[in-house]
């Protein structure tokens, strides 16, 4: 009996598990290990951080996804991967052996060594982070309602103007306006700002899209601060590279991510972003029985050291190739018969509050309501696939 072990219940892990289940492998035991019982739709995380509807709307139990499929679900915190012994260790002491390992552990927040980030900011990477943010923002308004000495405006700042920060900013402003009404505070009692080190939001994207995103946020009364990165975070204030000091009541950290630290702690060779290099077969280069996909996998897309971006469609496509190649290896196929992964960025959609999104897809480009409709259709399509 061969053992296939999938680490992570995100987009890559779920896609790999579903693909392996479809292939109906014989004499093979497949297990998926995750640190919680649900698959989080991280593309909708900004909604969970700004909406009091149940978080279950974006958290799907892994047991329901794999119901009736030959996949064992194991819930536990991963301690380490022992690639010399082909086993994975859990923090509570259990260990799982594998013949083939799929690493789909995703990413974690990156503080870039900036003083005060860990102590004073709110990370925004998990469902738990979203719940903490939602509750902290509400508490801020509640305290302001009860404390007549409070100094207005209440300042909620977002560090980082990438996809996450841009998507969160608009929804956060809408949530604050709702809370102001709820606690009978003036609508100008708060300020939402986004601090981005580059000269545009959404660094790396075309300037037209970045300008439209900035215009949309400013129309929603979000303050956009560009051109100087954060060098220091203290209680209730941040210092920028140009020595400007910006006060805040709450600071959300979305500046960047790095691959899950389990990779480095397990002795894998990783790049500066913590990613493990993979080849065209999505295998790790030093261990042909270990595959990696998504945010923790470094797939080179050019000669300058750039790797495939951290987006769900890429993780899913890599995971499908992994499943096919594991099937071929289990049938004793030769390496030269393995399927290859070909990098192709399918585009992106950036929702910015309400029924507005910037859609930049292979086959479709739209702004506003049409972009929002495209986003909704893709969400429905993804839900149907799982």
C-alpha cells in the first residue's frame, strides 16, 4: 500500500485531493493534513473582516468537500517534515509516513524585519485574523460611543496596497460607516487610509488599472498614501521612510507574505521568499517524491529569478499536474512520461467595495458592475468544482 500525503487545505491541497480522488487509485492511501477543519475562500477574506454575517459563508468543511471520496482528513498543527525518513511530524507528537508528499502549505505574513510590526499591527491572512479585525474595529467604535473624551477621527490604516490591502480598504470604509450609524456617531468620525511604498497601488500591474483602483478608493473617501514605505511601527503611529509620521487607532498589516516557515524549519533549501524550488513536473528539485504548489512553491518564469505569482488559479493548475504525475509514478511510469506544468497567468479580478470590480482576464476585461458580475460567476464556478 502506497501512501500519498497532502499538506494544506487551501486551493492547491484541495485541488490535488479532488484530482487524485477522481483518478480512483488502487492500493493507495491518501491523506490530507490541515490545521483546521475547513477550506477558506481567501479571495473573500476581506468580506469576513468587514461583515458580521457568519464566517461559514467563506469556510467550507473539508469533510463536505471530500465526502464519499477516498481521502482521509487529518486535523493538526504540522511541526516538521522529515524528508530523510519520508515522514511528517505533528506538534502533538503524531507522525505520518509517506511515499509521495504534496506540500501546499500556503504563505504567512511577512514583517520584513520592520520594528514594531509584530507587536502593534493586526495581520490579515486567515479567517481568525479577519474575525479579530472585525471585532477590533467594532470595539473601537463602541468605546468611542461610550467615552466622551475620545479624540476624533478614529483612524484605521492599512499597511500595503497590493491585492489584499486594496480590496480590504473599500469594504473597511463601508463597515466603518455602518458602525458610525449604529453607535450614533457622526459620519466623519473616522478615517480609513492605505499606505503603499510604491508610486502606485497594486505594484506590478499596469498603470491604468492602478489608477482606476486609486480613483475608486478615493471616491469611497479612502485616503491613499503613496511613495514611501513604513520603516517603524509604534503604538498608535507609524514612521515612513520620508520621516512622515502617521497616527492610527488600528493598523492592519497586508504588506507582504512569505512561504510557510515549516519549509525552512524542515531543512529545505528556500529562496528569499521562503519558497522551495520546483521543476517542470512540479517536483521539488532535490526530492523527486516531494511535490509543492501554490504560495510555497518557487516556479521560475524567467531568467531574472521571478517565480509564478501567489494566486489561486496557479496553485490549482499545479496541483492537478501533481495528481497526474503521482498517478504515473505509482504505475511505475518513466520520468520522461510525466506531465509538465506550463506557466500561464489567467489574469485577475480586484473587487473594490460593493458591486464594483476591475476584471483583467485572458478573455474578458471590464470595470465596475460587469467586473463584479465576472467575479460572481468565477466564484460560482469554483464552488461547483469543489
